[in-house]
């Protein structure tokens, strides 16, 4: 009954976005051939907001192909009236095939832009609404080429980026940053997101932010300026603390700041930024260091560590070895 009601609303153009999504899921459970014309109309109204995984789209392709081949045989033996019916069904299935193709390749319906950085690289991007993004090394930002005023503004992030979001006072559009585990929702504000490995960190510089963490122990969380939220993906734990801005925003100025950080943490950050591997003893791994390191000059960064901690540091290709410097023999 629910499906029939949604179909009536679909053809009347009265379905909300949520109802279109519900009908999408209901139709996936049924015979796609029988619902070919409904699929075509649904996809037209969805406008590319939904996608299919490879197995589902391949199954639709296969079943539509089998039906078309069977109808080609039937068409040769049919009366004029029967031919018209078969041709109408074939036309609907052809539309369905195009729809499924768009489902598999949504960028045809909505162009996506990508900005990515390699090791030791930093880039700037201006979004369609004028919001500015600074993207740190080894990161990627995805967003639509155009944003309609009646739709939310959203981007996808892998890695680290700093956002300066423009307020849209006329439409009050919200802005979303979507990572693998967390959704950050804002109106107009400045904040940093680091979404890598097993941890997502968000630091709020100004404005207000609301976090959605579907798999976390805390589902919704509000932030105030100066606060840092860390979400551990494996433990599903959320931590919120007040922290210094320069520890999380200094990379925008070309360096990263460490305050009483272990050498292991520093080496992990160098691995993320420069792609280098490292080897150090357990005793050195827990050594603490307070310093600033450049994010675009590996040799200088290694030299600073070597001098600050009085270490013996050697490099072999993309791997570094850290050891305590051997003491000089006493002079006679």
C-alpha cells in the first residue's frame, strides 16, 4: 500500500526528497522490468542524488537485456497491436537502461570536482558559494561544480583541510563536510578537519559546529570556538577538549607545531605529510619534543629534530633511522 501511494505522489510531482529515497529502496526489492517506467520517472526527479553499487546495477542490466532479447523474438510473431505494446515496453526499458547507467556513473548527471594533494604539497580551493578551503598534504576534497540555492552545500574530505565557510543569509543554507566516519554541519564558520587512518579530529576556530557521528557513542555533538573533538573510529569513543589553535592550524602557515609530543607521534606525522618510513627504538619513541617543523621541506624538518633532541639521524631513500648520538670520547 505504501509503495502505491508513493507512486501516485511521484507522478503528481508531490514526493519529498525523503519519499523519493523510500520509493527508490522499495523498487530495488521488486522486478525492475515491470517497474521500468516508474524507474525512469523516479530517476528524473531524483536528479542524480542516489547511486547503485556495482552488483545491483549489473543485475538490472542483465535482466533488462534478457527481456529485450525475448521481446525481439516476440515482436517478429506479433500482431500490430501486440507490436505496439512490445515497442512501448522496449522504449520504457531503454529509458531504464539509461537511468541505470546514470546511477552507476552519477557524475554524468552532476559534475564533480576533485582537488587533491601529494606528499609535501598544499593547495587552495574556492567552492561554488565562495567558501575557501586550504587542503593539506596527501588529502582529497570532492564537491559538486554547482550548488543550487534550495539544496544543502556539501563536500567530501579524505585527509586534512581548513574551511572558511561563507554564510548564506538569504537562504540560510547549511554546509556539510562529510568524512568516512563523521559529518560536520555548519552555517558559517572557520574550522579544521583531519580525517585520516583511525582518528578524525575537528578543531573549531570560530562560529558553531554540529557533529553527527552515526557509529559513535555520542550521535550528536555541538562545538564552541577553541574546542577540539577527537573521534576514535575503532573504539567508537569521542573526546572533547579545549586546545591551542596553533597546534591544529599552524600547518596553513607552512609548519606544524608539536608541544610535548612523543617522537613516535612526530614520525607518524612526517610519514603522513612526506610518505617516509622510519625506525627508532622504544626508548626514543617515548621521548618528548616541543618544536615546529616545516611541511614542505623534509630535509630541514629532519635537521630540526636531529639538533633539538641531539640525535643521530640517517636516511636511506624514503626511510629514516633515528638513534641516540654517540658521545664524543674525552679529549686528552
